[in-house]
C-alpha cells in the first residue's frame, strides 16, 4: 500500500488553516487534536460535567433499541456496554445517502472509528465511535441519490424521487416497496458487471425488503460495513432520543435571544479574522424546527411568539416550553443547535467534521459558552483519492502524476494529442491562412476601388474561405484523434476515475461502486490506512488483494 499526501490548493481556507494549526484560527475552535493536552483536558472536563448531560445509561438504551432494526454483531454490543459504563465518544455525522451515499461518508465513518481507537490509546480509557445520522433534515434531494460509474465509464446518478406531499424529515418520509425496487433495478442496470455484483445487490435488497425510510436503509448498510469495528449508529430523529432531549430544548427555547446574540458574536469573530461566513444566521431565527403535518417548519421569533414564514404555526414561548415536556419529538435542531444538542446528549470527546462543517462550527464558541459548555476537539475528516490499479498503470504509461491528472488533465491531454501530429498540421494550416490573407489583400483593395459596395462582398467571401479552411483543419484534427481513439479513451478513464465531473472523487462516486468492482475486501482494507488526527487529503495506491 502506497499512501502520499496531496497538497490542498486552498491553503488559506479556514478549515485548512485550522488543520495546519494556525494559532489565529485556533482561537475560534478552542483546541487542536495535535496537542496531547487537548485530549486530556477535554476528558477531564467531561468527567467533571456528567451531571449536566443526559443520563448516559438511558442514552445507551435508546441507541440499543435503534440497533435492533440493524444488522447486529458482537462488537456493537461491546460498544454499547462501554457506553453504559460511562465511555467517552468520538462523533461524526452526515445526512443519509441512497445505498450508502458518496465515498466521503464512508471516509467520515472510518475517521470516527479510527479516532476513537486513537483516543483510547492516548487516554488509556474506553472511547466509543458514534455516527450521528441527520434523519431530521428535510432536504430529501441531498439524501436520495448515489453516483456510480456506468459500464461506459460515465458517472451516472441513481435516485429515488421524493413522494408527493409536504417536505417531511427524511426519516419520516415514507418510501414504497415499488420505489425501492425501481431504485435497485436502476442500480443493477448502471453498475458494471463483476463477480461481486450479485452479492452486493442481494445485500442491498435485504436492507430494503420492508420498505424502510432512506435513513433506516442507510443505517443498516453502515452497520453492515462498520459493525465489526464497533461503530454505534443513531438517528437524530429517533423518538427515544428525543424523549431525553427535552431539557436541552427547554434551554434553547427559553434562552433563544441569548443564543441569537451568541451566534452573532461568533460570526463577528470569524469576520474579524477575514473569513467569509459559511452560513449567516437570519435575524430573529429561533434556530429550531417544528415537525408538522405540513412539513418540517423553520421557526422564527415575532413579538414573543414562535412562527414559521408560511403562517402555518404560531406558538407562545410558554406553549413551546410545554412541548419540551409533552412532545419533544415535535422539535428539531438546525445545523447550529445540533452541536449543542449533541454535547448535551453524549460525552463528546471529539467530533469529526468536513471542511464546510469546520467553517460553520467556527462561529459556535460563544454559543457553547453561553450554555455552560466547552466545544469538543474538532477533528478534520480524513480525505482520500483512491488510485485504481488500472489507472495507476495508465498514469505510468503517460508519465503523469496524480496531481497533474487532476489539475491539468485537459491541457496535458491536448498536448499529448498534439505530439501525435507527425504532419505538423497546426503549422501547415496556420501558414495557409497567413498566405491566403496576404494573397487576398490586393484583391480586396482592387474590388473596393472598383465599386464601394463590393467591399462587404469581399469581406464575406474572405471569411467564408477562412471558415472552410478551419473546417478542414478541424476534420483533420478529428482524423488524428480517430487514429488514437483507444489512447484518448485511456486519458478519459484517468479523468473519470480521479476527478469525475471535474470534482473530487470522494464527492461524486458512491462507495457501492467500488464495493461492486473490488468486493468486500476493498472495504475492510481501508482500516489498515494509518490514522491522521489532523486529517488532510491523501492518495491511496496499491491496496493489497484488490
């Protein structure tokens, strides 16, 4: 296995500066995973504040109840036992993804597991990996698709359309058996044939045979992939967990104005350091949602009441506080209050975040302090580009580095094709055009002198002749490309693998694509990739047995 670092071209981003330990950015996020004392200090803080969080035994019971819907294994039970006994946790979360979603989700779960193991070693005490599924989110279009590489090499999207009706939370959006069947059929049609394909499709079918929600099907697949690594899964919209979150919802409602002030203070700190805001808070936002039959409604404050912009609901503060006791399952956090709820629910030693998440967490320092909390250690998600064996061979054939293939592919492809032109057609056509213009110039002057009206005709005639020469030039270039069609397909194969749709590989292709191509051993071998506490992008080449 060959693993090398890939230098981020945007080294001035907030997330990258944090990853590299920039002291100015550390002021926003409070600590850094490269510092040993950060881990020890955070663990000591969690030990001292147990009584300020939800009862961990009951949280473990809720997670155990959720896991009864998922594939089970002994390692998961061990993690649950550790949690009941008071283990700390490393958390990472994501919106669900159809058939496992993109590779970055796999890498995030991997980062959570490896970080928990690393923390156990650092602290000599139990630390459990937890993956937080954002099932309460209602943006179905973020969760309803996965991309694979078709047999023809193109990136193809498989999706499930959102059912008609209100925009409910993804975990509350019902999907029929027919919808799942159609999605599986489309996946089967787009995945290239392989020795592993029947088993992959059979396993996916087993997860959706009872027509579950997208979030539950996603959880079952993650349990399949990571259960033996002891990963615990929870859904933010799980009613058993919501029943434990009432006290924190009460705080968020009762002190909503204080929260708004703290968020604005956090935004000011980020702006003062010259960064743009990842997402600016709206004035008067309650930073909470309400689950309603008309959808998941974003709440705002208006003259002491909590309302939605569509005028569907209007609740007094007292009515909202009553919900925290009577129906906490109707309440839902947003991206900025979810971290606070996460810290109330679990003893979070560290949280694994992607670059965009790090950018918006940077405003949360004052909010954590406002609620008597401290921000956990922020761990940048590990990021990878996988170099397939055939692609590694093509890179060698054309003397390309991965960085060149990702960042300069179009230019280098054109240069390579130009070198195949043994006739120097570019030069010949350039000379012909220049000579034609020299020969044509006297005629232009002559006919213009004969009759002024002929000038326009002469101009048009010249342009048409040049167009015909250019047309012949293009056809000649096509003929050269035709001669090297096989090689150009290889160039395209490099691009389609490393940078599909001109985007990072991990953001386009689904894990299911590589699972299908290389089998289950490809999934498990990622656990041998060394853990980097500060994250960063790495190139992985030559996974054994693939």
